[in-house]
């Protein structure tokens, strides 16, 4: 199988080597160098398929230093294979800057596609796939996470998110509070050996993971789109109060009301009155 010079973005299913494509194997065998997140992880792949190609580490901590080196090798006509620790590179990782610089330099960039947790989760979740939005990871802090979810609330598409296992329960609770009782699926360890899919409404899933504890492995959350008739309705009172309480920790009542108004479309005057009442319930509240 011919492998032309250039930057090859190669999907490598480290957790399930049976999903490795013949094309990906050929690229890794014939490349001049493999740029990988962790050489220890990719070394397992080399052993499994008898790949002798040398490796160099390319990750978020050394990317700025390594990019010029890789670009120079590409300019010399070499073949560079870019891989991540698992799945398809550049999905929710900083590798796109290497592709960007290669494109700007007029260098060829070729995809060697394969397993992707995003597409695999969409395929098995049983939720609409005709229109979807990949969100990546939500913010870690609860207040910022709810703000991000509020911005996503009226998008008429299935949402695809990544989440850390130890934050899954609290994130699902926030999703339920802001997005409502939408159908969802928790897809764990996709493209790996111990795949698992758990379906239900957001409130039910939040309760289940709060009860059962944090799962292990990598998590993809698929959330169905809002019902057509409810897509532009404001959030319920409980969700509004939750957003206001989070905002009041950081802001005075006027600014908190303005922030929630911007995210929900509700009238600022009504929200200010509610924020003023809620601020009296918070010992360290900052009524403005």
C-alpha cells in the first residue's frame, strides 16, 4: 500500500487492537517517524504489529517546541504519522496546530481514519444523528458549567460531550437542571475492550450515577435534542433559581440577573426580583 510523504493523521485504537485498519498499519510501518502523545502507549502498538518506525513525543506540554522540528522534517519530504493515545487524533486535543502550520506551509495532510469515540457513541446511543454538535469537555467549575449548558439549551441538535468519570454525577445533575428531562446515553470505553452504554433520561442517569458512584474509563455523553415545541421555552423555575444561586456567589443581584437574562431570554426585571429574594437566603450573598 503506497504511503505518500506528508503529515498522516492516524486513528490508533490502542484499547482494542482488532479495530486497527490495514491502512493505519501501513502508514505506521512506512513513515519516517511517529509523533505520539506517549511513547510508552504507542510502543504497545509497535510490538503488536511489528512496526520498527522510530517515535518521538508530541503532546500539549512540548508541542510548541516540537512543531518546528516536525514541520522541517515534512519540508524535507519525510512522512510523519501523528497518533494519539487512543482513537482519532485532533478530537479534543491540541494537535490541530500542527495540521494548521503544515497547511500554511503548503505541506500535504492526509487522514488515515478509524475508530472515533464521538461517532461510535452516536451510532449506538439510539438518539437522532441527522444533526449533532460536538461540545468537548464542559467547564470544571459548576457555575461555568451551567453557563455553558444554558448556551446550549436551545440548540436543536443532539449534543455530544466528553466528561471525566469523577465529575459525571454532578455534571449530569447540572445537565438535568438546565436542559430538563431529555433522553441521553452514557457511553463508556468506546473503541476499547470494555464498552458499555447506559440509556435513560438525564435526571434518572444523574440519580443512578450518584447512587452507584463514578464509573471507570473514558466517558462520552450523548444528549437528545430539545422537543420541537419546547426548544425555545424558558427553563423551569428550579433551573432558573439554580442559575441565579450560582451567579450570586460571584456577582451582585443586578449583575446576576443580567447574566441569567442573557442566557435564558427571561426579563431582567423579573430575574432581579427573584435574585434579590434568593440573595437573602445566602449568608455571604452580595445583594446589589
